[in-house]
C-alpha cells in the first residue's frame, strides 16, 4: 500500500467524523440502556458523570445539570438503572459516551426510591424521633393554614374550625401544592408562619391526588421547614392511605385536611357540656360545704361555752386549783426527800469530823506547816498549837524522842 496516496487526517477530524457518524444514526439518537452505575461523581457545576457497566463491558455517561435537576432519587455506585439518551463522541478525547436526559431506577419507580432514600436520611438525623414532637395547644387562639387557597380542602378546614371552635382565628397562607416550585413555596410559608408570634398552630396539606400530585410534601425542603418550625405542625396530605415525608416529620399526622381541623381544636359543644358538669359539681360541693357549716354552727350554738361563757372560766379556775395542789404536793415531797438526803450527808460528815475524835480524849498538834501527824515532822524549839475538844494549848517542843513503830502500835 502506497501511504503517500492516502489522505491525512487530524485527530480532531477523526473524532468529529465519528461524532457526526454516531449522531446521524437514528438508533443511537434515542437509546434506553440498562446497567449498573460505577465511578459516580457529581461536580460543583451540577453535572453528573458515571459509567454504566455489565459483566462484559462499560459505557461512559454524562447527565447535565438541567436534566439532573429533574431526578427524583440520588444515584449511587452499584445501583441498577435505565438510562435514556443519545450516543456520541466527546471530540476532545475521542471517548464514546451516552448523553443521558433521563435516569430511572431499574426494577422500581423513581418516586419510590426517592421516598425511601429521603426517609432513611431524615430518620438517621432524628427528624422522626417521637421525643422531638410537641403537643398541640389545647385552645389555640389563631391557626395558620398553609395550603392552596382554591382547593376544597381549605374550605372544609375553615368550615370545621368555625363550627367546632369559632373563638380561634384562621390565617390562610396561600401556596401552590403541586408542580414546579410548590415545595419551595410551602417551605417558605412554614417559615413565615413560624416567625409570627400570634400563631399557635400550623396545618399544612392538601386534598387527595396521585403520587406525583402529592410529591411536594415529600421534598426535603418541606420536611426541614416543618422540623425547624417553632410552632406545632399538623400534616394533612391526601387521604388515609397516603403517607408522605411531611407526615413523619410533623408533630401530628391527620388522615385528611378535615380530620386535621377536627384534631386542631376542641368541640365547643363538648367543652360547654363539660363546663356544665363542672358547674353542677361545683354547686353541689358548695352546698355540701354550706350544710356541713350549718351543722357546725348548730352544734356550737348548743355547746356549754356559748350558753354559759363564765363556765369556761370556772372550769379553768378549778383546773388551776387542782394543778396548784398537785404542784404543792410534788414540791413538798421533793423538799422532804432533799432534807432527808441532806441529813444523811450531815451525819456522815459529823461522824468523820476531827472534833468528834477530840471529844473522846485525843488531841491534835498543828505547827507552822500544818497538822503534825508524826514526830519527825517537828523538832526542838518549834512552837506548836495542841488542839483539844475544849480549847488550844500553845506549846514549845523541848525535846523530841522518836519511838519505833512497833512500840507505838503496842
């Protein structure tokens, strides 16, 4: 082969040719491809890049920001999906890739998957925890209705609230409840209601519809607006079988908007009947107290104190006399006992008195240093006082003779 006779092409020309060739094929312009997501990345630009693979190969894919904004679920590696789009070549690197415009979960609906993903995420953050749910006010003064102003639901709620508890004011904050931007409007209205000091309770919801019609109440922004609202929120979306993310987050879920109005306020007829019962009980209780008081007055009027006031003084005098007698007797007995004890102590002291010993013929010598009990305590020339029972002799020691103890004892 003579290469000099062949035309020469640049890489860009080849990539451009392949791009035109692929895009000219009708089959490749509308493809639905099944595969498993791998290498999934979302860039700050909002574009999504990933690959679809099966057991024999892989295909690069891109989902641009505008198409990605319509996703109802969060793609992730390992997830089976159906990707719809066109096959083309990226001229810069010659890579064949699928330009996706729609991405659907394979084997289950996108809405079901999105619901489960958001439910698991918010439940993990504790937004469904029963401990954070607040009780509703028993007698709300003003209620905000975050709903469509044109639907039958708002008319039913206003009618039921007015019939059950007309004392409560009602503020309707109009929002769209389905379609593009509805979730953002609902979230903003919840924030508005939560910032007002005159609102005691919020009801948000709408009447029945398809899963798609109710989807605004499954959006994350609505769930977070309910969670951060400082006022208790009742969620009333659709009918009894319809369950939304808003129902999980709200402080109370109502089966329908009409049911929400019934749960929000008491029934004035029941409250009036209850007040009537309490009034009868109060009147009966007061009458019973009055009857008991009358009996006490009658009993006291027959008492001796009221009939003869002086009798109480006489009784007191008699009691004082008796107590005086008892006190005098007790004091006399105590005094007698103390005198006897004193006499016994005096007799004992008298028996131990040195004077008694002196009375029996003995004498006691006392020197300058006190009583002398031994001859060794004194010496010749010392002056002593010798005490007898009838007097004292002042003597001087002329001579001291000491005696052996055995001789003294004998």
